[in-house]
């Protein structure tokens, strides 16, 4: 029998969860009691229901996941948790955690990931709490966790529990007079079974093997050494009959092999080049924890996430899951271009615009008002879980391609012809000094609120834009009326073109500035986004004086 030890501790500053959990450098988490404090604060935020509860635990395989899984086991035991469902070797993708919480109706789960941020001893780690609906904890819960972390004086742990998570199976412990159970589960099985229910696997398999056209449809799937590797193997190789040549980087590595596991044109350039130079019809990449996706077609034709969302919205009827559930509403985050809004309008569906971060979609899904949603940041997903889901997005695309027998590019051309095109680009200025960036945002907000700003004209490249609306986006949740303020500075011009500026809430150090630009064209749909948007980008740089404040004349990443 093991017993609970109460350890006294002192609060650390800055344990405030950001857009998606607490993310810091590994070395920050390695400070004495830093990680223990935060885990205890998560459990305390659930104190009314923690005793006797079940939690799911897993992470993206990055450096420190195994050590922190061990700490969670010991601290959960110390706080009266009855059972943990832990992914084998601590491995679970973020969407898989969401699914497990829902399937086994647990109190919630703890996800160990810093998502797309690099891993390894010198890079990032993260801890996130998901609630019983499977989704990231809403603001009131994360605020409570933070508040508890600022006043913590002790944590409860059972140091004597020795629990290996290498083998699948049930391990039982006695803690005082309580039973404590750790069930190590297959990391991929439940999730893969679920995907087989949602999609028509035989149809996708037939597409990959040539199907009606009798010419194999060649895919290249890149896990970027992140957590999706084993899921990709199970789904694409074992279930869909793809070969080793159709997948890359499918072994999760603690440092992602040095890669920055963020599926965009910059960090997934390897995949883009491989598809460009090879005989591939479709390419997809996923981030470290498996919730983001990038989709490209033959010759590396790039699908912006905003367009990807709109295309899927327009074709959901091809997916068995939606044939069963019907299609409810659609939603996007505010900075995401409004392509999906046009599909919603045409289909007569409800359309929601929420702040940045997946947690804002959960209530709408729980209320049965939302089927499909997405963010411009390579996040796409549906109400099958309460996280965005990279592999789901790739399978959704393959379902559409199988049903329509069109190429990725043909689907987009057709879509733009029908709905017009929302040209979109995002500039990221990563890890800038914080103070000047905060000042830039304050000054810009002041300028936007000054008299005469609405109605003012701004010109570049022979184009003139007149400001119609200027605000700091705020959101009232239509389900529980909770309010999220100051979610991004937004300047909308008379022709509907838009500039959005916000600071990232997921970085682990410094400030990352995100500049989002979009503009709608009804018929001029085949141009290059960078060319089309160049005047607006210039106007954004003028108004914000971004280059002066950040000291950068080029962004780190352009999408
Ligand atoms: C970023 C993305 C946001 C996404 C989040 C988690 O947050 O912009 O859309 O939900 O990562 O993947 P940010 O760093 O901008 O706060
Ligand atoms: Zn992620």
C-alpha cells in the first residue's frame, strides 16, 4: 500500500494558459515543483469532481512527455483520482485525447504538447487541460487554474507508485484505502476505429488504388516526426493499402528530428518540394500533436486553410458521418477569410465567427449548432471531437476527391467560379521583443479609435482603401453568453477587404505578431494572393508601423 505525501511549494509567476494551454521552454518546466504546481492547480480547479474520477493522459511524444506522464500518475493518485487512461509510452494525438474523453465519458484529460512548437531540451513543452466534452478548457476554467497557481502552497503526491507505461494493460494500486488504476491503452486503436465509422474507407482505398480512373492516385503524407506517425501508419498503410513511399517521417521523435513541426509552406517545405518534384496527386502534413493540417495538390498546388474549410463545407454530403448527423452550422475564427460564409449563405446554414482558438467552437458543437469549423492557422475539424483534427481533414479531402473524381486544383477552380475567391495571406513575425510589440498594438488601437480614422483613405500600388469599421474584436458566446474581449485589431474597408493584427498567445518567449490580410474578388479568381494583396499589405504596414516597432522588414513565415 502506498501513501500520499503532501509537499509544500511556492507559486511560480506566469502559469497562465495561453491560446491553447501552458507553453514554456522545457527548462522552465524543469524548475523544482514548476510542473507539479501546475498539475495540482489543474486538479484543484476540478476539486468538486476529482475524487473517484477518470482522466485521459497523453502527449505528442516530445521531450519530457514521459517524465510528466509519470508525475501526473503520482499526483493524480495523491488527489483521489480513481483511474487514468494513458496512451502507450505516453503517446496520444490531441484529437485522439478528445475522442477518448468523449468515448469513455471521463472527467477530462491532460494533453502534453506544445503543438507545432519545436521540441527537445532547448525547446518547448506544454500542458493543457481538456474538459468532459473533450475540448480545451474554456476561459473561466483556465483563469481558475491560473488563479490557483498563484496561491498554491502544497501538492499531493504518491511517490511510491511505480508505473511503467510501456506495455498495454491494467495496473492496480492501493493508495491508503482507495483503489487507483492506470490503464495503458493502445495509442491509435480507438481513434482509427472512429475514423472508419466516420469515413467510407473502402471508397478512399479504391481512390488510392486507381479506382474508376484505373490510375493510382498517389498521396504523400508527412507526419513531420510528430505524434501522427503511428496513426498514419495504421490508417494509410494498414487500412488504406498505401505503401512506405506514400508516407514520410512517421516515427515520433522527442525533438521532431530538429524539424519545426508546423505544417505550413515554410516549415513543411520538404513536403512541398517532394510533391512538386514527384508524381503525387495529393500531399498532407500534420503538426507535432496532430491537430493541424496542410493540404496540397499535384505540383504542390496550395489550398489555404480558409479555402479548405469552404470546400469541405460545400461537400460534406460525401462523408458518411454527416449523412447520419446532417449538417448543422459552420464556424470560423475571426482572422480566417470568409470563404466558408458564402457556402453557409448558399446552403442556408448558421454561420459563426469566434475568437482565435479552438476552445470557442466547443459550446456551439455541444449545443448542436455546429458541424464544421476551421481556422486559417491550418486547423480544420468537425463535431466528431472537440479539437481540430489533422488526419480527419486529410481523410475528409480524400473523401471529396474520391466522390468527385476531380483533382485538388479542379475542385478549387470550380469552387472559386461558383462562390468567388477570398484572397488571404498571413504574415508572422516570430519572437520579436515584447515591449515594442505591445506598444505597437496600443498605439494602433489608439489610432483606430481616434476621430476621423473611420472614413480615412489609405493608398498603395494605385489602390485606395477607405476605412469602414475599426475595432478590437470581442465575442459573446451565443450559448452561455460569456464574453471574450480584445481578440484582435480589425480594420475593415469599404470594399470588404480586411486587415487584422494580433499578438500570438501560443509562443513560449518574446512576442509573435500576426498580420492577416484578406480581400474578396467575385470573378478575378485565378491570380496570385501575394500579388493581389500587395497594396493592402503595404497599407497595413503603413498604418501599424510594424516594421518600426518590430525592427523586422520581413516576416518569418508567409502563408
Ligand atoms: C495559434 C493560431 C490559432 C490556434 C492556436 C492553437 O494561436 O493562430 O488559430 O488555435 O495557435 O493551435 P496564436 O499563436 O495565434 O495565439
Ligand atoms: Zn497542434
